C-alpha cells in the first residue's frame, strides 16, 4: 500500500507576510492545510506538500510585489535576498501546519535560469553553480525548521547535457555540493525500457546516494488517463528501482491543460503499482484482487437497492462493460480495472437496475439516478 500523499500547491496556499501569494488563485488556507494533514494522518499517510522555490511561478509574477524577484519568465532570481525572505516565510508558514518534516521544493524545468535579470546583475555565470548556490540557501532556511527536502533532479542533467536527462557525464563534484537535507527525485513518465531506467538510476547514484523515483499515471492527456501504458511503464520502472536499491517510489497524476482527467480514473494504475511494490507482478493475481474490489462494490449496491441477481460473473467482454440476462445473471467486464471506483459502481448499478427494467426507459434511468444522482457525469469517463 501507500504511506504518503503529495499535493502540488505551487503558489496556491496561504503564506504569512505575503498577502498576494496565491491571491485570487483559490489558495489553501493554513486551516485547510492543517485539516488535510490531520486527515492523512488518520489514514496512516504522510502529507507532503509540493511547492516551488525556483520556477513554475508564472501566476505569482503577475503581481507587482514579485516582479523584481524574477529572473526571467516564471523563474525566481537566485541570489536575490528578497527571494530568500519569501522562501523563509513559506517554510515558516508550512512549519505551522505540517506534521511531516518533508517538503518537495520543485526546482524543475527552470530552463532559462541565470539568463535574465540574474545575468544583468552578475554577468554570464556557470549555471550549475547558480543552481547549487540557490539550493544551498533554500536548504539552509529549511534546516532551521528541520525539513528534509525533495528536489526534482532534471536540472542537473539538463545543465550538463543540454537536454532532459540527456546523455553525458555529470560533474562528480556535485555529490559533495548537494546539502545533506536534500534528496533528489528522478522523474520519468514516458519510457518503458528497463535499460533506460537502469542507466539513469546509475547516473543519479553518481551524484547522490538517496534517490527517489517518480513514475506517472498518464493523467495529463485529456479527459481520460492512459492506464494501460501507465501500468506497463510503472511495472518496468518498479522492477528497475527494486534491482537498483531505490526504496522510495511514488506515482504522479498531474492535471495539465486544465486538469480535465478525473483523479479517480487513475486508481487502476495506483492499485497495480501498489501490487508491483509488494513484488507481485502476476497480472492474473492482480486481476483477481481487483475482482474482489468489484464484488465488494456489487454487494454494497445490492444491499442498498434491494436488487439481487442470481449470479455475477466477471470476465473479458468485447463489446460492453456489463450485461444483464433475462435469467437475472449479470456479467461485468474485467477491463473495468482500468476505470475509477465511481465508474465501476455505475456499471454495476446500471446492470442491477436492469433486473427491474429490461430496457432503457425513463423509469430505468430514474432508478439509476435515485441511487447515483451524478451518473451522467460518471458515464463520461467511458467516452
């Protein structure tokens, strides 16, 4: 199972002394973050916020109060004392609401770092040195609050090779420059070759002994996720991480381009990865475990509706998600493993309602709506 949940909050949270930080962005209040933290703890989970301390702060730069903290684009100007005052306020505010001592500080994809206002002030400088010096300042502030920091690792590779995790050697001295309270996170969502993962993990270990890995749930392509590919890619990545001694693995479900994809729809990937992490790569066994989940949903809905079939069968079906025969036997498609719990419950409910109405009449849909008022929204997941 999982023992931590991360929430990407960028600049959408309340920070003391920074009234325009997240202003008009629907930011989380400190009270709300405390509630999230408390709820996670009750579930045996560690709540880890994912913030930004270098790039991806485009919305923040809309406010005049932060314009002179900008290097260029959405990147903070390293070395600017106003930037470190902001970061101090951020850590001080998070210290008040978190029980966890771990924070993801971002620092990814800062491609033009050092090429804007920083260059105007300091001239052309070694950009890896800029990154390291900024990281040290951030880590030093975090250490005052006993925070351990997670940092996306891609910028070390881009600055050394010119491309995202490109080929080429990194300066081995980087190992001695990374602060003790910083852990690098190697993120890789689109590859499915074990040799690729093995090679990059080895290259990461040349600069740090404590590496985390982030796989992807492929939730950022539109209204539905690509669970099939996500499961395959994460299976390969988990095997590589296991063989290479990577102990911390998490799965990202980014909401790019408006966040159209339901978070519930990636549950099949999360379920499969949790089994991979336990050493279970037996697809049939994983499907059987998923059947248990479907059966649990079915039993709950049978009790709720009072509609009881003679038999429920779960198997591969080519042209439907479920069916109900005149003999009151229900068949559910095993491929439902690729969809969310809400979608699974909808299909089960749909077929249960056919026990009373063997058609799609108004009475049938009224019965579906009685037990699932938002069924029309849930149905969209299958389109």
